């Protein structure tokens, strides 16, 4: 029997759970990390889909975590000591348009301007001003990324005291579509910018999505080395985190599915797993799993106010339909080979059709015309044999497809095939005969693959403005990273700024350590 007494019990072995475990262990605490699946990584995993072909099965975009000290300063020695290695591609994203033209967003702003000028000289001249505008708003947009988000009322008050702060408030109350329409005349430019914003799984016409446009400022930042990805697959990122955690004395336990949290005197005291094992937390329970499950496990001990806000948390506007193909060729695109300069190759319909798709998702409809393609194998020879490739084909999809999520069981293969057929139609050299192996997951599959992906939501909960900053996940308590129950913390995807491979637990764990008299800055100097 496992179980026992620890200072901290961390729930969830995704990258955020592992990060929380590492920082707490570095501070000298006795820590155990409990993962319900038989492997760590959460939504960030990879595997061989055919012998010698490695595909990422969940999260694959590392540009957010690459901006943190975890990567830029090698704060945890993941690179220098624990075997993590990144490769970089010059451009993060591009769009391929219906007429086989394309627009590439390079790190080099001058190269990007040349791309924009293919569609509009006016937009090309406007773009540097737009980048400066977004760069000036980065400070406000970054609240809650380097440190805990401020109290919501105080944040609004401070922002209202300056012209730039008021402009950010206007941005916060605008959609990405509204802002790009203010700045740009070509639909190719507007679609390219908002297409990337939609990777946050929110309709680009939703209020608040305009803040996602600040990625443009980061894209051209002098310190940006390009779009990063781990050599050998995301599994190597996870393995480096595991080695670091164990080297710092943490205990990592797989197949320990938590299903009960013990509360006494208003404080979290222990957790129990489906195996019947009890893990006592003398200081705190730190959750990186879906907060909706946490409140299920609290049962009658869940505080009424907190439960109300957790119950009404919304999921993303749409979900992920993901596939990976092992091919005996490297795809050649009809638009030309230049798009392979980008990590994320995004197909984008004409603007009217593009916006219509997001409306259709709400009604369970599906269209296969805007997959996102990634091919790390182009610069990572460990991913596929020479001359061959692994192609990830990621697409948006409704949870209740055709009115009921159970339709994924009978229609899933059909819709995967539609996306594959679309992809083939945009290449010059790919047929079914080139398939060596394949893998795929529908939103329903993802809800089973990772228990925290409630309703197939790969970000746990949505990124609507009503559940961001100090409002996430419990209104008015986001800055505390816990609710009314003492010593029960919520880090990672359910905290601000949300999901993705962003290393968000690094911010939340600073508050945990502070509550237990550990200065994070001093800890990092050791």
C-alpha cells in the first residue's frame, strides 16, 4: 500500500503538476505528486504512432513557456542538467488561404511586412504601428503572468488612471475581430491574426479575445529565438521535469487517481485515491487537475459561494479533433514550400466562411477547412526516418457534434477522414498509399484520455473574460490561488492565465511558498 504523510500533496502529473512539485521540493519540503494515469504529462504527451515515427498527442506549442525563466534562464537546469533540448523554427505561424496564397508571420518584422504587402500595401505600412501599439499594452496584458493577478477592482482602478490603461480596458471589452477591423483593410491580414487567436479555443468575435493579439508584440521581440519545440517529442520535456523533480527529492506516483479530499476545521488535510491509499498533507494540497473535479471530491465540504462559481464555469467555445500521420514522404504544399518556415501552418477560409464556422460550432456543425498543421520532423531528425514525416493535423470541433457528443462514437472516423481529405487536397504529393501509421483523438476521446478535459476541453475551463485574472477560477480569489478552504490551492490551467504549455504553475507556486514563509526569489538564488 502506498500513502503516507507529506508536507505537500500535488494533484495531477501534467507539466504544471510537475513544476509545482519541483519548486516545492527545491524549497526543502517533502512532496508527493499523484497522477491518475499510468504515465505523467497530462495533456502534454507523445508516442510512436508507427515504429520510428514520434508524434505529439496533445499540447505541442511551447512558445508561452519559452518566454519564462524556466526556458530563458534555464532556472531549473532542465537543459543544462536534465536532458531537455529545444529546436527553433523561424516563424511561429502562417496562414494558407483558399487561393493557395499564404501569409507568414516571421520573427523578423521586415520579412513579415513583405508578406503583408502581397495583399495590401496599406496594411504593410500600418503593421509596425500595430506592433508598437500592442507592445505598449503588453504590461497590462501580462498581469498575472509574472506574478499573481491583482485584485480585480484595484486592477480596473489603476488601469483607468492613464490613457494607455484606458486603452487596455477598451481592448478587454472588445473582440479580436473588432480590433483587426479597426486596423487592417485586407481580410487576409485580419484572418491571419485572428486565426492564431482562436488557438485559445474562443470565437474571435467574443469580447475579450482582442487581448490575445498582444502575441504579435512577443512574436517580434528581440529576445524571441523563434518557435520552440522539444527534440524527440514532448515526452522528453516531461521526462526532464520528472528527472528534476526526483533529483530534488520528490516522490512521483502514477496510477493514483484521487477521488476524495478530506477537510477538517475548514482546512484540507488529506486525499484518498481510488486504490484506497491516503496521502496526508501537513501543509497543503496543491491541485493542478480540473477544479470541477476537486469540488466533486469535496462533497458536502465544498463552500457554498465557491461551489456556485465553480458550477457556472464555462468551457471553451469549441474543442479539439487531433490526428497524426506517419508518412513515407514529406508533404509538399500547393502554395509552395516557404510555409514550412512556420511551426504552425494554418489553413484559413475566406473571412465570411471562416467566421461562419465559429457560429456553426455552437450548433454542433463541423467543417474540415481550417486544420492546423505541425511538422517538427522537418528540423528534428529523431521524429521520423530520413525522407519521411510525421504530420500533426489539428482541427476545431464542437463537443455536441450534430447535437449530441455521443455522435463522436459513430461519426468520429468519418469527420477525421474529411479533415484528412482536405489536407491531401492542399498537397501535391500525398495519397493514402503514403500512410505508414496514424493516430487520432476526438473531443470525446480526449475527455477519456485526460480526466481533466471535461467535455473535451483541453484547457480544463474556457478563457472567457468573465473567468480570467482575479476571476479565475473563483471570482475574487484568483490572486490567492485558493478559495475559502485553507491549504487547498488551485494552480495550472484553472488559474490565470489558463491552459496551454505555459508553465503557469510557476506563478501560482510563488503564492503557495509565500504563504509558508519561503521567498521565491531567495529560493532561485540558491
